[in-house]
C-alpha cells in the first residue's frame, strides 16, 4: 500500500465514527491566560497566544517541552537527539525563548547550548502557556521569541475541596520501548494545602525510519570524518532514564497565601554518535530547586494584589565520554520577583514589578582541568510595567522593561549591559466576526556568558566553541499583524510578522578545525526574520450524527542576514490538515504535516530534505468511575515511517526524528 492509499484509508477511518456523535456533545470554551497577572482571554489577545491544558495537553505531551509544543503554529523543537528538545518560536531559540516553571525561570543551562536538556518536565504540567508581545516583558527583556510557562501547581495557591486527591498516569511508547509513570497527590484542610508529585521515565535506543547518519551531509561539514558505524532503524546511545520528585505546602486564607516547595531531578541521557567508532557521550544531569511563593489580596489602598516569588536552583551536569567525566557545567541561581497589580486607575489596569537574578556559572573539562567557560558571577536587576486599557472597540496593552546586567568572570574585567525594551499592542474588534490585531515590540538582550567567554572543546556538540568578549546588546524590532474571522461555516486566523534584529548574536561554524574539532564561534550581524502562521477551521459535520472539523494550517519563517547569507537552523515551510472527530467522551484526530526542504541552511551547514508526518491520536474519558475520572489515550506517530532530518537541530546529520511508533496510556484522577 503506497503512502497516498494509507492517507486516504485513515482519513475515511476518522470520518466514519462521526456518524455516532450528538449535538449536545459540542461545546466551545475560551482559554484564559493565567500566567500574565492581567488574565486576558486568549481569543482577545493582540498577539498569538498558545495554551495547552487538560485532555489536549495530555494527548500532546512529549518527551520534552519542545516536542510537546512542536505542532503548534509557529513553534518547532530544537532536538539534539531524543534526550533534548527545546522550543523554537518563529526561528528564535535558546536565550530568546525563556522557559519558566510556575512563572519563575527554570535556571538550568538549556539556553546555553543545544545539547543541554531543560529541567522543566511536561509530564508534570497541568497547563502550558506560550506568551508573546508586551506580556513577555514581565519575565525578561531577552525573550524575543516568547515565553513558555509550565504550570504544575507545585505551590498550591488555593485550598482544595478535599483532603486527599491526585492523579496517576502511565505511558508506554513503542518507538523507544519507553515506560513513564507520573503520580500526583494533593489536598488540604483548614488553612493548609499540600502537593506531592513525581515521575519516572526509562527508555531504550530510539527507532528511526532509515539510517542514523547522513554520511554525505556529515562529511560535507567535516571532511575528515570517516563513518564506519551507521546503524539502520535505530540511533545508538539514545537511551535515557530520569526521575523527579517534588513536595510543596501552602498556608491559605482570605488575605491570600504563602507556600514553599522543593524539587529534585536526575536525568541521564545519551548523545547520538558520529559513526567514527569514537567515544559515546552520556550526560548526567542533577538539579535541586527550592521555591517560595506568596500573594496578598488588597494589601493596601490602590493595590489589588501583591505577589512575591523567590527561587534557588542548584544545577549541574557532567558530560561523560566512554565512562570518563569530561565537560562539567554548573549553575547556581537565585531569582526573585515582586509584582504589584493595582486597582483600575481610570481606564488603566495593570501592574509594576521588580526582578533580580544572581548566578554563578562555570564550565570546565574534568579530564584535563581546562576551562571551557570561566567561573562567572552575574547579577541582573530589572523593573517592568504592563498596562491594559480599552478605548471603544480597541483593547490595548503597553509594556516597558529596563534591566541592568553585570558579569564578573574570574580573571577578566567585568562586563555591563543595560537592555531597554518596550512593547505596544492593540486588538480591534470590528464586530462579532472580525478582529484585527497589531503589535510592535523593541526588545534588547545582553549576550550570555557562553556567547562571550567560551573557549574550549565541548564533548556533546563535538565542536570547539569560541566566544567573543566584544559582543554587545542585541536589539530586535518586531511587528505583528493579525486577523481573525469567526462564522458558522469557518473560523480563520492569519498572523504576519516582521522582525529586524540589529547585532543579532548567533553561533556558526567558521570552516576551521582545532585538534580535529570544527570551530563553532559566536558572531554578531544584522538580520531579518519574516513569516506567517495561518489556520482555517471548517465544521464538516455538526448535527445529531456528530461533529467533525477540518483544520488547514501553515507556518513559515524566512531569516537572512543583511549580507544576503542565511541564518542557520531555521525551520522550513510547513503546511497540512487535521481532522477532528468528537463523540461524547471520545475524541480522535488525524494530522498530516508536510515540511518542505530547507535549502537555506546557512554557511557551513547542510540542507535538509522535505518530509511528510502522519499522526493519529484518540482518547476516551470515563467520568465519575467510583469517584474517579479515567482517561485512556493512544497515539500512532510518523505512520509513514519517514526519516526526518530536523533543520533546527545541530545533530540533523546524526540523529533523525523518531520513526513509526505507537504510544498508549491512561490517567486516573480522583
């Protein structure tokens, strides 16, 4: 059976059960963005907002935050083998996409280098929100791409309605024989609320739809590479196991709440080999995190609420080639933030705040005692304000943020930066069917420590990383223009963006080698990013026979330097369709995505071929079964077994995306 026949057969399979659905099962709910303290509706936002929660989140949850979000409009994953996946938003990644845990930074080193896994775990998430525009200035000036906030209720903010509740989730994925178990227990009585959670994940090597190594492409970037081992159908050294546990407790009352939590994470994962028969590298990651969170309601006149968050993160990981400890990264970070939401002042409602981050970062090679990045103390202080106001049919938002950042590297002169960012957006609700939105943002970010100071061999990336201490602030000017249409026969959304980046900081192979390793150096140049995200939703059936929706989608980012060369590691044009079927407590969807070839790979990088991804997923809910809700779900991924090379990945030539696989699981909530 050819690929076209498979697609037609599965499309028919999805449509047929729709004849059993019923009108009373159809509901349309509004998402509310709770990360931003102003709590605006996602449908009324002047910039694109992505919210995953409840059953939709359970079905989309992947091995990483990047994989969980990779099918959302404008978002892909910067994979580095199956152990790592960080979000890429409109071509922006790393420090330009800030990943938060309950509104405070993850403070790992995932933004430092693509081989470092983020410590934020989607298995534990109750909600994931992706913010852009003025609201991002609440959390950092450098979040040019956006902010990803993962909410897990680790510190309860309200009193549960019962003493003992919780959830148990079990998953199995055939593509890597992965088994994962997640458990949550929470409850409360009188004024005390508690939360306990944990997960355990174990997987073997990843199955793929072809050869692990694209030999010709790999040798094009490294002519000295001799590939003698190229497994077919799997990626060697891609197994992993992880375990995490958290405990939190809060005192909750009418004036507000205050609580603390502790979390421990251990993650061990492998990096795909280059086929030369050389070292196999594993990464052993450990993190302890301590948090405090509080909120006072109406603390004084003119104040609606006063929120405080404090966090301390002790992170470290060791890169271990052939059992010998080598590159060692450590990052100890304190972060605090204070937010004051004021009562409406005329037409204005909003907040002001202060944020402070103090870090101690270092990277050394334990096997040689050579310094990769010198120990660096960093201090960053920021003040911010976001205000919303309505004028007629226009819903507007303004934001501003000023930071002062200082880096004190051991043995070198201190470095100081003052990023200043501002943003404005407006949504014009023309009528019940038509909305136009516009946003303009000026964002600045200070260069990060590795971009400035790296000077050494990095085992996992198999490159010699070279920073540039003369880098200065990166400034980005972003324009967003969007249109939304809603009627009985179609819902439409189109978002256009143009981003002019002045002194854009990026890593690029320069074509030279040190001790046989390609040099990956930090550079700075002006660049432009432009593109779109679009979606059309057609209700095909919506009567006593059931509900079937057809969604057509597409997104695209074009990025190039003003010199005419291409920005590296940019996602390709994507388009496709999704069929959704609902019958009572049963939901099924079929999704076909076409990714075009990425022929604009950038200097000293390789192009990637186009691909087709066909996925099928289904879930069934059993409500109130002996006082528990049960959800059973199943997914069939990459049904065409394509050997997909991810253009945003540094390891595209050595680690394709997962091959054909089936995932099944259940979740019991009580």
